[in-house]
C-alpha cells in the first residue's frame, strides 16, 4: 500500500502506510492535522482498523473499493 501525505512544504510525500501518513500529518502544524486521512487496505483486521481510527483516521475502506464507498466518504467530508 502507498499513501500520500502533504508535508509542511506543501510537497506530496509518498509513504508506505496509512499509519505513517497519520504520523506525518499529526506531527506537523495544526493546519495539517485538519487534513482527513482515509485508510484503504485489503486487510480486514479489526484490531488494525480500530487502531487506525483511534490514531486519527477519518475512515477505513476495504479493497476492492466500490463507487458507493467513495460517494459516502465524499458526501460526509464535504458537509
């Protein structure tokens, strides 16, 4: 899995996991802490999903992602 996170210099940084994206965004300025993180994985491990949510993920998507998943998240995050 590859996730992308914005660093303080507004550069896009590739990271190897959603957990790492949460770490990067959480350690940066307060503005970056406002960026929602959605984890997407094919691993359906409840303890891992719970940990990601506890550490600040906005949502978790299981692969394969359906269009309805994207619609649900987009609607929720934009309103």
